[in-house]
C-alpha cells in the first residue's frame, strides 16, 4: 500500500475512500450482512408478521382463560367478580375476533394492488381491536385476579 494514498476503513471493513476525493462505488457501500441482492417479498413478510401476532394472541388468550378460571374459583363473594368476568369475557371475544381477522389478512395477496384498500382497512381494524384488548387487559390487571388463598388453620 502506498503511503501517498492512504485508505480509511469504516467499522464494517469497507473502504471509505482513497484519500484523493474519489467516491467509492455503491456496491462497496453495502454492509457485509447483505451479501446478495434479493428483493423483499411483501407477502412473505406480512404473513410472518401475522403469524407472530397470532402467537401473541394465543398467549394472551391462554392468560385470560387462566384468569377467568381463577376468578370463577373465588366465586361470587369476590368483590370484583362480575366486572372481572365481564372484562375477561370481552377480552376473550375480541381476541377470537382478531384471530379470525388475521386469518383473512394472511389469505390476501399483498402484491395485488386491487386488494390494498381492503387490506389497509382490515389491518387498521386489527390494530384498533388489539388496542382495545390491551386497554381491557389493563383494567383486568387493575381489578386484580388473585388465586384463592388456601386456609392453613386447623
């Protein structure tokens, strides 16, 4: 390497320039983790996103079912029995609705521009319902679902 034209290296190992004002070619500016040119399949990306949302929905569904069981075990003598039963039921119904909505979102082809308006509406609806589910679950947590205390007195 000639000391008259020092090269500077970025942290990613690519040459930033030759010192004489040359601009490196665009191919040289790509990061190392992007080793090949490939286009993003929007359909594949959206399906993965919907699958991840569905898994989170199932986890929350299971948590709500467990909370419902705990409230029912405590019985009507629990001070927030009716509000918690109602809130958990609302949450469960909305979660099933979002799950069905996500199935419809996965079925549509995002690469078809004719479907974009419908998909946008369905996606916004799913986002709104998820927000409502989160708010309902905040109230469920605020009312407090406790497991019944086991009496140890003899």
